[in-house]
C-alpha cells in the first residue's frame, strides 16, 4: 500500500513515510472503556492516518503497512524487513524522513536496532500508544501527529533514531518502557529525554553523544546469531545457562542484580560458558544506572563483558549485531559496548 496525501496542496512540506507494524496504537477493543482486553495490530495504517487530519498540514505522507503484529511477538526476520525498507526509503530523494508505528512492549529494542543499522542521517521516529485506537482518550493519534512533526523537523536530522511519545522526544539508545499502563510509559532513566514536541513545536535540549546510524560498523542482514538473556535472583540455579550452552548459543546477556552482580552458581556457569567461547555480557535488572567493568564481577578473570548503561534487552541487540559483524572475544566486544 502506498498513499500520498496532500502533495499538491503543500508542495514544500517534508515527505514522510509512515511505516505501520501493529501494536496497541492499531489496537481495537469491543468497547471504548476497555484499555486492557483488546487485540493489537488490527487497525490499518490508512485508518490511523485518517483520524488525524492535521497531518496534512505537517507533511506529505506515504503510508505502508509493513506488518500487523503485537510487538510482544516481534522477531528478527521482521527487524530485517523493517530496517531494509527504511534504508531503501531514506536512500531515495523522494523521502525526507520515516515514522514507524509500533507496539510499546518491544519498542525500545526495535528503536535501538534501527539506531545502529539505519544508514542515513534523515530522521527516523518511532511512536506507539498505551490505549487502543478504539479507547476513550486514545493516545495514538496525538503521538502519531507528534512523531510526524518531529520527523519533519530540521533539528531531528543526525540525531539517530528517535522515539516521540507523550510529548517527549527520546533517543533510541536511552529510552525504556517504565509503566505497564500509564500513558506516560516511556522514560530515559539517568539521562532524561532529548527534548519535547507540543502543538507543532519541537525543541531539543541535548544531543546524542555515542555513534549511531551512518557512524556504526553494523549492517542489517538476514543472519542473527543466537543470543539469549538470563536473570540472576535469590536461589537461581545454573540450569538455564547450561541448557543454553548445550543448545549452541553464541552469546548470553545476564540481567544481574545491582551493579551487574551474579549469584555464585550462575557466575560459575557463565564463566564455564565464556571459557568455551560464548560471549557473556553483564547487564543489570535494576532499570537505571550502569554496570562497571570489574565492578561487581572480575570481568578480566572471568572473560565477561560489561554492558555499561544498556539494559539487558538492548545489550542483546548490540551483542547480536556485533557477533553478526564478526566481533569475537571479550576485548573486542568490550570495545563495542564502550563505543555504542
Ligand atoms: N502488546 C502491545 C504491543 O506491544 C502493547 C502496546 O503496544 O502498548 O504491541
């Protein structure tokens, strides 16, 4: 599907591709008061756009339905399709920026993946909603308008992949979902949002420091090394780690306690895995802060890598890309984590 709207009315407006993937923003429930028992990803992109007539004075829109999934079911082949489509669109002189509508559940993972693999400095902005399209006070329409506004804004160029949600603009690297139900569901812990968008106005208050998009070594491809996540908690056994190693996993991210500390039983299992060539990355389950190398575990001795300020889910994205790019060994992989 490809719909261009309002092109002849405002020929000087930015040309923004809106790529829909599903999620609650495209969700529908049996009645307007139901915001938890609904089906995600059933409303088409044309309908999402139709309820926001103000879009036509912000941008010329080319709409595509890439997928219709609940983002809890996001999978790597769809990541490959989405990233490749964005790269194709942004390589064209006909498109100035991209907006992706997505579910909130794995939005932070998709956003970071695109941040590392989009090969353009044109804006890419993800948005979503906490309430389905059928709800009273649905948040999707305004989030969509704001996302297109951010994508059409000159200051968004070169900032990497952005997330526009509930009037705030976040960097894909920093943003995380922090509420199961609130409309203000996304935060950038420790560092805060990059800026805000309101009533057509966009303001950036800081910029992105770490390399992204054109400045990374990563390209999107069809191959995804097997990388899984394990958690450390009271009474945890080494069963999960041993099973993953037996299954041939290439990398394991551990969501450690505190500053990436790991229960002794799991730490031994992970040390055994590292000695067999499995990449082991220490992150934290805490939700903010960073994991210091050689802080809560002796990384040098155990052959572990520290995730720094990446949460376990984003650390997994980076580890998969690094391994796919041929990265190997804790020294080289630590450099990747220190860089991105
Ligand atoms: N399960 C939904 C999804 O991630 C939740 C949402 O979009 O808010 O697709």
